[in-house]
């Protein structure tokens, strides 16, 4: 069963559990460093350019954003790592992200996004290990595949696989490469197939 991606809407933004939507929908969270393409991935999945707000400036997403897509909810978390925001704001993200990931009963899986062009950062490695330690079902998505040549795919995928010990799905928000595979993973994590 595939999702009806045309039946999608922004639900709410929150900074803590009091602001989370009260619903029974299963949730899939998107995590990754600042500017890795979480909002762009959301837009590509639902075929809408401005469904989730994107920016070239790292750190634009500063709240937990909930989007209903058909019968599940995709949750865009603030990015970790480098961001052009005040240190106080950045330090507030960690408890916000951890609070959601550890305390949300609706959460059934995570899409961990990394940039295909670069070796996973220390923060990427920490997040990957944390997901494993929490026994959280997750999939590794290597974004920005359109920024490298096809001849580089295997080399970059191997580098990510060697560091994070998981097979990445190559994805491009620009060309929609990997979109169907990511939608399938989302359905699988949510138990819809």
C-alpha cells in the first residue's frame, strides 16, 4: 500500500510535548545535520515546492514541525551541528530533539539524513549510534545525490556505509531520485505494508 501524498497538510509546530498534536497517527521523524535537506525531502515526497519551508541558511528549522501525509505524520526536527543561530538557541534544540525522540509514543521510526558528498560528521555518528542504542527502527538516506556524478555513487555510498554501518538510500530532492524507495521505507516503518 502506498501513501496518498496528495492528501497532506501542515499540522503544527512545537518546542515541547505540550505542543505536540493529539492524534493516533504513527509518526516518522526526519533527523540530520543542519542544511542536509530534511525540508526539501518532505517537499519532494509530496510533490509540493513549498510544503515545508526550506532555506539555504543552516538552522532555519527551529521547532519540531508536524506534517500529516495521508494516514501518518512526518516530523521535521531541527538540524544538529553547525547552524547560523545563537548558541543559546542551538543548545535548546538538543533537549527538544531528545525529548521528542525518547518521549513520543507515536514515533515508530526515523529517517536519518546525511549529505552524500561528505563523510558523516561526528554528530552524524553520534545520532546513528544513539538510534541503535535506543533500538529505534531507522533508515539512512544520503541526500543531495544530484550534486555528485553517477560515477561517484558507489564510492560515496561505500564511505557512508563504512562509517555508519548501514546501507544508504541515495536521494535527490531536485531530480526525485530515490523518492519511491523512501516512500516505501516510510510505509514499511509505519507498518502500512
